[in-house]
């Protein structure tokens, strides 16, 4: 491999096109993503926590920046639940800018003029990495619920295989929020020798009972939709849009905060001077949530939502180490910056403090930042100057220590 690796944005790299009827029944991008794809043969299976060996499989990814000659400037971005690989690239379905362009780009805290940045679509998702919407090579039908259950550790193992293929021996920085933050913690625990600096944001060492409960409500909404067809809706030519939309509406509430909702919507009516005395979307917040549900089903696969929420539910880093969270990081030389937001009730600051206390217990280098914000859990995706300042300070200091 060359001593440098430069970002290329080649559209349409993926599996061979299917016939029109088959393609019409697939979620857009699930099989033929408009991003680079790395394929692994049946002889290179992904060993999964369920005991399954997934192969062949593929990982869709995007990159930005250039890998330096000694391969020491790589950054891995780990995306959240319904995110994807398009962190700083226009989304091929929605045409919106990349989901983390506030933080990543030339001159930004994750500076693509200095670092080689990689982000992959996680295994089990639907934007080009193998998941339930992909074709099962044994049947030539979409996997559906025959796809093996996925864990955060499975996602990280697959990412490690991708980085090996890209010629990246270790990471200068691993960064991500929410489910992405879970992946960061898993990376630091599973491959401590491969992570120089880690920045888990708005996350926790395990999923709480409350969060599992919210996810179960969403899953039941999907499975109660008659169009779900016991997970075989792609073959039936249907989509459980109503169920998935309701799941998204419920989840989206948890990403916000009451002050943010009040500031943005209050009790204001939607394009009317008085209530209609009906079940129409009288209030702006109702209209907003319905829009969120409708737009989500156009870009996401329902079964993938089931699988990824389950992966988050299963995550419990302490349980993986005899119930002692500190043991997950014992001996680690990784530099950590743990970040939370004051109004995040999905992953409250107490979750971040638990991570910090565990790192302190094993004398791991760690900084902790609690950002004052009323924007709720989604603050890590938004314009938060205090977050950007803290991230830049930590990353720049780590770069100096790395000699970058």
C-alpha cells in the first residue's frame, strides 16, 4: 500500500446492480451505497458475540484527509444510532450536509487538513454495510430477522477489520457520541494498544433500564405494523412506515430537552388561529414530530432499527468485566476526554462521571467536560461553541503528544 492515502469520493462503489424489481423493494443505499465499500469474503468472516460467523460481508465507509507517511494521524468517527458514514459528505438520500460538519472539516476541531478521518456505517445498519436489508448469500433473499443479532463489540471488530484493510495500524483519535460513544469505549477497552486518544461524548458505560424501555416501545410499534410482515416486508414489497415513523417520533423526544422544546415550539398552534377540535396536528410540536417520522422512513430500514437499538440495549461494559467497570480500562495508556451535556436526560452526566471514576480508579489519563446546554442529548450534533472549544483543546494537546 502507498505511504499516503488520500480521500476519494467515488459514487456508486458497491455490489453489482440488481434487477429493477429487486432494487425497488430494497431500502435505498442498503445494497449499492454511494460511498466506498470494503468487501470481506466468506474466508474472512466476522466472529460475532452471538456465535455467528458473518461472511461474506461488506462495510460502507467514507474518508476525508490524507494518511501521513508513518500512518499516525488516523481518526475514527463512530456514528450514533441512525447515523451513517456520511459525516462530512452530502447525504445521498436526503441531500443534506454531513451530520458532523460542525465538528469535522478543514480548520475545525477534527481538522481534515491535518488528520485522515474514517467513518464506517456500522454492521447491522442499512447504508451499505451488511445488515438485515442485505441479501443473504445462502438464499439470495434479504436476511430480515435471519440476520444474527449485533453487539457494539461486533461493530468495533468490523471497524478494526476495515482499518486493517486501509493500512491503519492504530488510531490517533477515536471519537463519537451516543451509540458512537459506546463504540469509542468499546474500542478503548477491546483494542487499547490501537487507540492513542478517545473522546466518548453524551454516552454511558451501559444502557439504562429507562433507555431499554424507550427502545422496546419503538420496536413494538414497528412489529405491530401489519406491513412489517414478520420482518419479510422487502420481499412482500411493503414497508412498515407507520410503525417506524412512530418509533422515530418517540425516540426523537428523548433526544431533546423540555427547555429546548419550549423554546422551539411552546404551545404554539400550527398554521391556525384556534384548535380544530380534532386529532389533526394542531400544535407545532405535533407537526414537527410527524415530519420527523415521515422523513426518517425514507432513509432508514425498519429491521435495522430493531437490530441497532438491541445492540445498544445489550451494551454493558462493566458486565463484560466481572461487573467492575474499571477493569475494562486497566493498563490502558489511552488519553480520554469524556464529555456530557447538562440537559441530556437520555445519557445524563452521572453516566459520564461513572466512566471518569472508573478511569481514575486505574490511573488512566482522563479529562472531563460537562457542557452547559439546554439542547438535550442531540447537543453533540449541534452548534455548541463550548463543546467545540473543549474538543479542540483536547485534540490539539493529544496531537502535540503524538508528535503530529
